[in-house]
């Protein structure tokens, strides 16, 4: 067969018709030559209507809905996937490529679909040119004309786009978003694809060229629905259910599945491509429905930004969006240096920037922006009780809805020292303060940023917003304002409330119409729009493929530090207000972003929601839902009910005892459960086993997936992605973001498990004390790694911390509670301290050592003799049950004159 010149360059890029893996295959190569005359790229307007010629039929649409780069016309949607055998290092062996193509009508309905699967011999791969030539060639069997614009859609494309032979030539046209690939529409090196052809009499240079940007359904799915099986369920759980591998087969060894059940293998592969194509089409439907160009957007959050900007510009005064966000459009000079025969040129282009009033205070407002409140309030197994997981319903959309239209030109510094005493919770006001909460406050309000995440200490300096000031004021916090900035607003003009109300209304309509995909879409648009307000505020590094290096994530069109800081502040402050109003006997397990798990009854919660912040939240929630009022139960909903929780660190919770058929609580804190653990219940059981049976050497299996950097900067033999099994240390010890309470520490017994350490916590007095414990925990584990599983192990670390603090040393010695008590008591006896000089003439050093040994403290005569030179420290020991009983026996059996007041220490008296 005669190959075209382009085909000759594809040394490994051949698709075979019917080969079985590792068997003799036909040498017939799929003919990928297409007639350039059959590619077209336009629609024309006639008499106010849009006409599209497709397969000889005329389809009429009332408005031109198709739009694409270099092309105004329809586009082809091509879902694609590859199957492979996992290889060594970064290299896989590709078995097959499969696609599912959809040619839509202008209204988004389906004109025609076709699909295919093609195999390659061992070690071979194909180019995109061959791939699209194959897709187009098969398409011409069904229709006469195909568009020059095709959208290539995969799911988690990092796993499949690397299977193209020419990946290295096209990688500079890609962007890395959330560890996956999509095309950069400003780079032609990826989007432009030359189809193979032997037609040497081309009328135009680009007759055989199509434009094919890459999209990823992983980036277009709601955050909780990103697995491909959930994507299929959103489309139709029956029609588009992802096919499961039969028992005995694995994703890493698909060659065995191909050899054992070829028809099943092909159905499995094509179904994945089919789900991607149909989901992309549904995104097109949503674009058309919302009056946007019919296209497949890059990300779902990007769609949210487009919708928000569009909402604030439609039927509004000119520049209304810019007025709301503190922006202005200026003329900016652009210069482009000439290359080759092209001349250098410059021109004037409009540029949107911050207005001066916003610019002057943006850095300060950015410092006031923090993330959600995430804390674990005890370590180990909680008590058996009725635990409720309360969740602020629609937390971020509701907080956003409180923002009125700013009067940017009136923003000002507030110099009054008492300004904090009368600022209101819904004011846009930003502070840098020194604060000090009373010691009785269980959950301090202000956030302090550290290298180990956010901390909520009792005293310190903090950047904050008005909602936190109000919540702290109600708790009797003393505040000294160092700087305050106020941004006046028109509260009646709640432009973000109107947008959120629109999203909620469309979500409710989708629920009524039983459209799970649209309902999930609008829920995500509503909830994620807050995240776009904060994009680029904190320095987050992302990898730039073209530059082969990291760069700071830039802001987006709606990034606004003033709005983002207020929104997160209000949610954190509201949670803090409610938790601090709970009765003292209520135990709180953890707080996670917009909810908390605790033992409070609904009656106790009713008393805790009477504060000013929650009342404002409840009022704005009603406005957002466009109703007269909402009950507090609808604002603070019960998400889970369990009987006994396990907590080990921030975002690390599991369920020891469930509550009948209620859903369990499970947050794995970065720990990956085995692949076969599909249900929450199975994963929870695995987490419990690992926690209660952990050792210093405990690890868990992880699937190592090469990073974008490794894939795009590696040598050619590394271009194909693989996943390798690896191990990671099991991190299930406490993170020390709260101070352990000595008096609460105990070994808690549980049904079905060995007793395990439990302790409650209190807030740190200051950040320095937290850092001190964190450093000492690292030092404590330097020579020997420890696990906090027993009360004894906890006491050992406490003494390590406390002994070093008393002596003023940086690296205290590791001593157990018993060894340190032996040294202290031997010294006190030898030196006649604490009443031990009055024990009687017949009770000497040998007898004292024997008595201590009989009571659990191994002591020899020479220990007492050496005690003459020991430096004795007062107030060194916690009031543990063991030591309290020993001291009581000492008073009864040795001397009633023993003064034990010099032994005990009070919680929190250690110094850094």
C-alpha cells in the first residue's frame, strides 16, 4: 500500500485492523487519507437565520450558536481513551486506542455518532495525526461533511494523552491543571493537527488541517463526582454506567483481559470514551441554555466565572461588573517583536486592572484572607454517646450574599482606638490586632498563620475581619487595634446575592425536573464561586510546561481579596460563636470548614444559635432562598449521627460505632485506603484497624503516579504514564495544633479493640508554645520513633517536654515518668527534702530503696547515694493515678510529713 510522506514519518504510528495482542497481525494499515474538500469551516447568515449544510440536509437554527478558534461552525466531539499494560519506571505498553465521536446539530442534539477501537503492536504508538485521520475516515462512512474543529475529550487526560507518539512535539501547547492536561488555546502547537493525505494538489495550505483542543471531564465535574463511574451516573446510571472489570482482571494488566475476553475488553474501553463524549455534549447543552457560545469549557469553575461576569453585565449599566469589583479598564501598549520575515509591531489594547482605591489596600486585605477552620479537639477514641455532625447549610454562598456593592472611593483607614467595639458583623472592615481571650474560652476566634497551618491561640497578633471581631467581642476578648480599614457598601444592592439566588433557583428547578447532572452543576457553580474570589491571593506554585518550571498561580477575572477575606471570616466566626455557646459538658470532636461533630443535643444547639453572627446568617439565608424566614434547623443541619468517633489529627476522623443506618463519619487525612476498599464502611474498618494496630514502622500502599513535571521534562522513553506501587509512612499521631490536657489523659477501653490513649485539648496560649511542642516532638522522635498509643507513652513525651522547659535546655533527655520520679525521690531522700528527713532512725537508704521497688519504682541503694548530688526540680509531675496512689502509700507507710505539694505541676505552667 502506498503511504503518504507524512505517514512515512510515523515510524511507530500504525493502527492494525484485527490483531490480537502478541499474535501475528495483518500488515494492512488503516487508510487515514481524507478528501480535503470534505472539510469545511463555516456557516453563513441568510435573512437573519443561521444555515448549516450537513450531509446534504439543511438544518436551521434561529441564532448562530457555534463558535470556535479560527472557525465559526459546528465541531466534532471525540471522546478518547487508551488501554495499556503497566510497565517499569515511567513507561507503559499501549494495547489500544479507542474513541467515541459525536457530531452535534447546532441546537446541541445529536446528528450522528460512531466509535472505534484500534490496536498497536508491542512497543508501538500512534500520532494524533493518525488518530484523527482514523476518526475522520470512519466518520465519512456516515456523513458527507465534517467540521475542521474537533474537541478531544478524555477523563484525567494525564493517563492517556501521553500515549500519543508525538507527545513531545505537542506538550508545549498543554497546560497542567489539578495534575491533568488540557490544551492552552493560545498555543497552536497542540490545537493544530495535520491530517495524513497524499493529495499533493491542495488548493490552500491548510486544507488538511483541523483544530483539536484537549479537554478533560475530570475538570468539568462537580468536586464530589469526579470518578468516571460517577460521571456516567450523572448522565444516566443505566445508559452510561461505567463497565466493571470481571473478577480476576486488573487495570494494570489489561492484556490478560484482551486475551481472555476481547469483546468485553472492547466494550469496556469504548464505554469510557463514550461517557467522556456525552458528558462534553451536556456541557455544550448548558452553554447553549445559558446563552453562551456552544463550546466545551476548560474547567467547571471557569464556567462559573463566565456566568458571574455575564450575570453582572446583562441588563446592567455600563461597567457595572467593574464597579462592583473595584476594577477599571485602561489603554495599554502592547509590543510584539518580529520573527523571521514578520515585522515588529505595537498597538494599544484595553487592559482591566484594579482601581487606585482598591489597589492601595489590596495587600492588607489579602493578609486578612485565611482558609476554613479545621481542628481536632481530642486524640483517640471518644466516649460512647449520641454524636451529631452539624453543618452550616450553604455556608459560603450565604456569606457571599451579605456583600453589598462597595463604594470604593470612600474606603478609608479608621484611626479610632475603639472602632472594634462598635463595628458590625456584616461590615466590610479589615484589621490587624493584638488580642487576648479569657482562659475560660474553649475555642478562640482569631486565626494565626504558621508554617504548620492555621492556629487559633488564646493570645497573639492577627489579621482579621469584622465578623471575627464581633464574635471575639462577645467572648470578652481584649483587643488592641493596630490598623483598621473600612470599605463602605450599599447594603441594599447585594449583587452577589442575586447571582447566588439565580444559581439556587436553577438548581431547584433541575431537582424538580430530576436532572441530577444539572442540579450537581448548579450546586458546584454556587459553592465554588467563592474559591475564584480567592484565586491567586496566596502564593501557590503551579508548573508551567512550556517554561519547564514553576510559576505563581495568577488571579482570575473575579479575584477580590476584600470579598474573599470577608466570606471566610464570617463562616469561621459563626462556627466559633456557636461552639463557644455550647454548654461546657458538650464534647466537640472536630471542626471542619463549615461544620462540627459534637455531643450537643438539638435542644443545646437551639440555645447556641442566639448570637449576633448566627442570627445574621439565618436572616441572609432566608433572603438567599427568597423566603420570609428559615428555621435554625435548616441553617445548621445534621449531616451525620454516630455513637463513637475516633479522632487523630486535623481532617482525621473515623467511626468506631455507627448509629443504625445513619451514614458514618470518615475523613482520612491524606491516607489512601486499598483499591479494593470501595465503600465507606470498608475504608472505615481499614482505618480503624491501622490506627489501633499501628507501630512506628507502619506504612500504607500508594499508587505512585508521575507528576506533570516528571512526564514533561523526562527523556523520550518516559513520555508514557505508568503507576507504580509505593509506600508512605502512616501519619496517625496528633498534630499538636491544640494543647493536650494532662488531667483528661487515660487509656480508654472499647469493645473489640485494645485500650488506647485518649486526651482532651485546650487552646495554646500563644504560637511560640505550639512551635516549642512541635519541635520537641520532632526531637523526641529523632533517635527512636514513638507512637502515642498508651498513657505511659504520653507521659514519657510530657516529661520530655516539661523537663527541658524547666531546665531551660533546647534538647532535654528522654526519661520515662518512673525513671524521673526515681531520680527525684532518691535526691529528696538523700538531701532530706520535702519532709523525708523525718522518717525515723530505722528507715535508712537501703530500706527506702526497697520500699520504692516494692511499690513499682525500681530503686537501688546506690541510686539514693547518688541522689546527694542531684538537682531537684519542683512541680515536675502530672497528677497521674499511679503517682497519686504511690504518694498516698508513702504518707501512710513511711512518713505522714511528706510534702507532696512540691511534686505536682498545674496544666499550662510550662514556659518556652
